[in-house]
C-alpha cells in the first residue's frame, strides 16, 4: 500500500537560533518512504527569547512562571514559522496531515530530557494536528532518546554499493553510519560530542555585543589550537564511552572549561576558537575509528558546514573519505533536520517505530511522539 501526504517538519536546534520548517511531500509507508522538500523556511528567535533559552540551558535557574511563558513564546514562533512556510509553499494548513515539531531542547541527560513546546497552542495557531515529544518514548524503554535523525538518514541515504557516513554538525555533532546495502539493524549512530556549541559559547562570552557565532570560522582560521587542551578534553570520559551515547551543549562546554588550568581570558579568542574546532574534529575522528568499515563518502550537514575552519579540520582527520555536503545529494543542509522530523512524523502516523535501537540503546523499537488532534 502506498500513501502520499504533506507533513511540515519543524525543528529548533540546541544552538537556539530559531525554527526551521520543511514542508515535505512524503510517499510510502513504514520504512519504505521517500521525501521531497516543497519549501524550507527559517524564522529566527527574537534576541530576547534566544538569550533566555541560552541562559536557562547554561545555568538551569528558572521559575514555573518563566517556564510557562517560555513554552508559549517558543510555540508562537513555531506557529509563525509554519504559517510562513505554508504561504511560501502556496499551501494551507488543510493540506497538511500534521506538523511534526521537535520543540526546543532545554535539558538532555538521559533518561531525563526536555523538548519544550505547547502542542495544543501550536495546533490552535496553525489549524493543524501536531506530533511532538519524540524523545521520551525511547527513554521510557531504556534508550537515550537521541540521536533520532538516523531513522531519516536510513530512509534517505542508504546505498546499495557505498558505505556512507552522515555527519550533522549542529550545536552537538552526531553521525550515522550506513554500510552498503544496510538493513535498519546495521545502522550505527551516536553523538560524537560538540559541534558548534563551544564556539558559539566562546563568541557569546568574549563578544557580548557581536555575533554569537564565528562567521565562516574566520576567527578560528586565524588561530592556533591549544593542543594540550584538545588532548585533555578528548581524554574525558564521554569521548571514551562506546555507542550508544548522547550529550548536550552545557555538558560539552563544561568539559571544555575543565580542560584549562588557568583562565580562558589568558588566551586569544582566535586560539580558543581554533581549539574548539580541533576538539569537534577530533571527537568526530575518534568516533569513526571503531566503525567496522571505512566510509566511502562523508556526507555533512548542519550549521557547522558554514565554518571553514571546522570543515578543514574534519577533512584533515578523514583524508580517505570523499566529503560531500548533503545539498549535493538533493537534501539541503539547512532543511535536513526539519525533514528528518517530518519523516518521523509520518512514521508516527503509520504506527511505525522511529527509534533506531542500535543508536539509542533502547530495549525495543517504539513508536515515537504524541499526537495533538487538529482543533
């Protein structure tokens, strides 16, 4: 049996820069799916909201009233982003089967995890059913609740002859290894460690009035990594842990800070940023080393693709693999994670498990997500 439906995947990453929406046409059922992005749209968070999310994630201090207000603000941005994406795609909410909304990660230390959103408010503001809360069903059966993108990686990128490694560099970096002619049980996936989170944190700390990221990796390209710090961080317990494993930005920032004997301010920002890039690349390389086969292709997506210093380091660490951006295979880097949640939403509607147990460590496959009906 074949199905065709339109689903809007909506995703806000740990970098807390805003919401990406991918309006996708999804055909098929179960794991035999194909997808086409009809329109991608990004709506930034207002600076005050982004700052509130970052502050809460870093220090963990809040009140019940602030948490309730944060859910409302995040949900209204999600709704605006979806409605704008529908306009851009020349569609209405009645054309959608559902919105698959990840929500904003506020905390992730399995089995505890918080992806914050009010699905009823999002449904009311868009006039569409909402699928949300994708992580907790996996956590309930002993999984990490992450990474979840491997389901979509398997659907979109498995290849009969090529060993493919999918690398997404957001706030956290995660990889999915798809051996040639892979079945779902052959998939290997894990969080490798930091993506952009340390670099972004350094920019926020040392340039409070400037951009909260290293644009293009320009500063890191001018710096020299502090190799003793890189080694100390990568010798930490998280990076020695085998898959399945997952992490969150604040834990990686803490590991970075613990790598220094003195004050961070004793070092030039460009050297700190170069060190952050070296840690990200080193963690990726050490995560790939135990794989049963060498990848033929390394397919990269996420915000880290815009950081040339980071990409250079990854190329140096993995010289034998052909490096491609996901854009070169027809899936734009900017929309890939939102599309992944659209595919997970389709799986939820079909009653198909969306967790890859080899990636999350769950005891069994489970259907992910909770459905809030169309109002």
